[in-house]
C-alpha cells in the first residue's frame, strides 16, 4: 500500500455509528479508494495442507515446512517471502508439538506484529489494532465460553520468551479478531481459505446499499524473487460516483434478505442496529416476498403463504441432500418445488431465487446445461430487480449464467452475459484481478465463436459438438457471498 492513496480518505465522527471514513475527493465507479495489506493473516485449519500459507493459493502438491511440519508453501520463494511472519509461529508450534486453532494462530501473529510495530505499521494506517472495537461485553454466553477456551489455548501456545500479556488483554485481542476478522479468498475469489485483520478497512461502516465494495487482490505473488512479492491486500473500490465528503460504506451482509432479517443478523454478528435507508424504509421487501401477477391474475394470499412455507421445507431438504452429496435428489426436489411456485411466487421471491440458484448450479455440475441455463437466466432476471447494478455477487451470478449458456450452445446469450459480467467485475474487481482476466479470455473466445455462429450456425454447432466429445467441459463453480468478499465485521 502506498502512503499517498490514504489521502483519498479521512477519519471522522459518524455519530451513532462511531468512527467512519469519508472521501476527500470525488471518485468514479471502479476507482480504488484505497488498498491495504493485511496486518496479520492465517489459513483456515481445515485447509492448512491445501492452501499456500504465503500467497493463499489453493493448489495440489504444496511443500511442507521442514521444521514445524504445519505450514505449507507453493515453493521455496513463497516460503522465504513468508518467513518473517512464520518464524516465531514455527518455533511455537515445534515447542507445543502441534498447531493451535486459526483464532489462536491469528491472535499470536497479531501480538507478534504489535510487539514489533506497536500496532501501527505505516503512516497510512489510520488506527492502531488496539483501538478497534472488541464487543467482549456484548458476547453471548456461548461466545464468551468459546473466547475463554481460545485464551486458555493461547496461554499454552504462547512462548515464554515472548512478551507476556494479562488475560483481560488477551480477551480484548480475541474480541477484536471476532468483530473485525475479514475472510480471505483464494487466487480467484471462489473459495474462502483464511482470515486476516485490516485496520483501515475496519473503519468503514455498513450500509445495506453501499457505495463501495471490498475485494481481495493479492497482486504479484508469482515473482521468482520473494522480495518482489506483493503483500496480501484488499482494495476498497467505488461502486458508483462518490462525492467529496461523502461517507464510504460497504455491505457487511448480503442484501438478498428481508430488511428485518438483515437487521437481526447485523445485531447478532456485529452488535449494532442498522438504520440505513433500505432497512428503515423496508426497501424491496415487497419484491422479495411478492406473488406472481405476471398474467394479471394474482394468486390468493393463502396460496402464496402455503407455497412459501412448502418452499422453505424443500430448501431444508435440499441443503441436507447437498451435504450428503445426493445431487440427483437435489434436482428432483428443486424441479418439484419450482413447479409448485410457478404462477404463485414472483421471480423476485427469495425462496424462488434460492431454488433456481441451487438447481442451476447442480444441473451445471451434472452437465445438464440446457436446463441449467434456463433456470440460471430466470434467477438473473430476478436478481436484476433486487441487487445494486454493480454488486459483485450479481456480477458473479451473471458470469456463471453466461458460462452455463455458452456450454448449452446458446452462444449469443452466453456472450452477451459474459460481456455484461465483465463490465460489472471491471468495477468491483478491477482489470488485474485473476477472475477478471479469466473473464476477459472467455469474452474473447465467445466473441470468436459468435462470429462463427453468425456466419454459419449449422457449421458452428457441428464443430462445437465435435469439440465437446473430445475435451472436458470448462465450468466456473459457484460461490457464496462469504467466498466473494468475506464477512466484514464491525470495527
């Protein structure tokens, strides 16, 4: 992170919301308002052998640290680049004999970093880690019990030759991590692989209809010389025009939920009452629970409630079948549910959108692309009426739909959607993000195929079918909200 880029923002008193950041100059859609390297970050326990602990790439055949036998790296270059972060951790793991949980490892890395840099690593860091909110006093009994377990595990792990800290201070650090930890994704933003702390980002307040989005962009992590590796970093990017003096906001939770549900989630996870315009005015709640009146014949309210309740039950069964890997049953359940919803629930109803999403994803996995494309297109039509036009999740959904249509042989529709997704992701992810580069390659390929199709439709399909018989199908896997941006927690 360059120091100068923090000149784009300033810290201010945001009233009941506490501290906040506002723009010191005007920004256009796609502008990087600021970027920030992680103060400390760790790979999830469950992926510790599958993800590089330096560049956070998810890949096979990683090399294990010969000393602690816990950390894994792409190669010697990644290991050298990460050694400054790992060396104290490495010694601690060797002494204890095993690695503790990700929370304990992150707390230890935070404290080693504070010990080294006093909690502020550059003039561009607007607040110290110690000054972030902890909300320990607001924790539930279960969360408080979990925190105490983490503190106990930390005391067993923390080396005797490092600075010792009282239990209250350790609880403070674990509270900060709980409230402010940000999920890190792999190199293409499709899977959550770790968690990190970004002090400046923690100062950005929530809004259900934000003017910024957060994306992980690790930059150059493939240089031969480890000294040229860029740090793990986030970018705060403008979703539209931001005026000088306007507060910068991001969405801590997905917008695709009723305002009351979003408010409850925010209160439970981040300990504040959301009073943004969309929550206060219940904006789009009517669309998310709407009945289908496309034929000019609105169904009875009792029937709408009945179908909505059965849809909820179906989704619970679907989740169970997905967890068990019974994808044929998932498809069967989704088809039956969508049939019941037809002419009853609107295309913006949350239950209908959820079933369409699952059905299109699983059918794509089964290579039933024509049916998957039909469901995906309906899903995107509903999303378009609900999401911000430059929402990252909306862009990703359009991308997946475009790819599904492409695989289904609908080259005109597929190319159009891939172009639309590219325009959105250029704003939310930027031109240098790996997923944008992938999308640019797809856009180029589908443009070539579209020209072939327009010149000779029959010849195009003949060539396409022959190619599909000899080559594995390319498929962009779906990802949840958490896997795209990660949960941002209240500062």
